[in-house]
């Protein structure tokens, strides 16, 4: 797996129903310019769709690893004018 700066959350270690809450909590504490690496055991398309809908253009998501055994995505907070990163709902 490729190394990046910032925090790493290995979502393979959590049950599926816990993952969204963990990701949401982690993103809630990111400041503009900070990032987190999310690691999965399968393609995370549903989560990516959810994050894109909820956070719109407040997050930059970049694939770091694209399978077949490990998938990882670097999520960087772009932030609002005040530096916060909040969902848009």
C-alpha cells in the first residue's frame, strides 16, 4: 500500500454498519488542507457516492491504491471560507 501524509483509517477492521459513522466522525474534525487515508478491502463506490453528495466540493478524493486486494482513497478537506469542513445537508 502506498504511503501518504495524514491519518490512516483501515476500514477493513470495522463491521460494515460502523464504517460510515467512523468516516463521518473523522471528516468532521478535518481542517482545510488536512487529509485522511481510507483503506478498504473492496471498491468503495457507495461510500464515495455518499461523500460526494453530502460534502459536494468541500472534499478532494484521490485513489491511492485500486485493488485487487487493497483499495485506498486519500480524502483532503478543501474547507469553507472560515476553514471548517461541514456537510451540506
